[in-house]
C-alpha cells in the first residue's frame, strides 16, 4: 500500500514511516525538508504530486507556536484534505491528543479545530489520540535541568513511547477500513513530580524540584488528570523509567 506521512520527519512521523516501511508498504515522507516529496502545508505546495496514487495519508504534522499551529494544523489540514479528495485518497489518519477537549489551552483548542475539520470533511478518516510522549517529557526536563532547577506543575500525566504510538498508527493506516477514533496511552499515570524524580534517578542529574502553581480551570483539569485515560484502546508497555534507561545505552 502507498501511504503518505505528513510530518514524516518528526518525533512520531519518523517512527510511523519506519514502522510502515518495515511492514513492506511504500511510504512517502512529506515535509518541507523532504528531498523526494517536499510539501508545505501552510501553502499547499507539493501536495498534488506527493499524494498521487496514495491509498492513505497519516497527518503527523506539528508546530511549536500557537500561531504557527493554526497555520499548519487547521489551515494545513484544510489544504491536505482538499488535495486528498482530488487525489482519491481513501483513508485520512489524523493524530491528536487524549483529553484535548478538556484543557482550555491555546494549542489544544487548535487541535480540536483540526479534529472538527476532519470530522466535517469528505475523506473517510480515523482519529488516533495519544497521551504525551516520553520524548517530550524527557526533552522538557533536560532543558530545565541545564539550570539545575525543575519547575514542576501539579498535574497528572500518562506518558507513552512514540514508537508504541507509531505501531498503533501503522495498524490503523494499513487497514483500508477507518476505525473512527482510537486512544493510545502510556502504561502508568504519574505526577509531573514523579516523572521528574524518575528522570533525576535514571540520568543521575542533580536538580531542585520547584513547585509551580497552575491556577484556574486549566490547573484543575490537569490536576484531575484531564490528559490521561483509564481505558485506552491501546496501552503501551514501556514505562518512562525503562524508556529513559534504553535511551542512555
């Protein structure tokens, strides 16, 4: 099967591309830096050629700032779905976030608008929602740890290895029948402080944990575990501690 991956060089997209390639699928990696299929979702440049003959498209695109997220995830999804319709793509796989509808925060609102576009579109779709990646947690802790101080908000998280999410995404993308919605989550729920202590123990880094309050509705939702789920469709098996140890060897 020929499958295109928008954002195929990112944290998740790279794993999805590797997983589908290993399974024998013809994978097209779409990104602005792609040598073979350069695509810019903010303009639509390259989409027609990149999607020609594709049976499925995985949208693993991302953006760091809220303004760019709107351009890439919302406007970009609109362009991507329109190009898929013209190309005759049978299956659109959108990557989103567990609990994004519960957190009144800019980026999560953008993800909800992206989901709405997919729901309203004419291309058959699957929506794969995942909890935060181990990679993201480790990156944030390492960046703060350079100053030997870890600002810790009171929140509950259920981090998961991107590679495990990628396997679930590959299963969905390779199936010609859309699944509707699928939730993928990590094997355990932890507090941000718990993740920080694990990071310190495994890496041997010295850093002071400093509590940072989260006021208002956002704080309440995150403290109550708004970004976690008790009953995921797919539960990862690699804990944050085990993933960290594996990355250090």
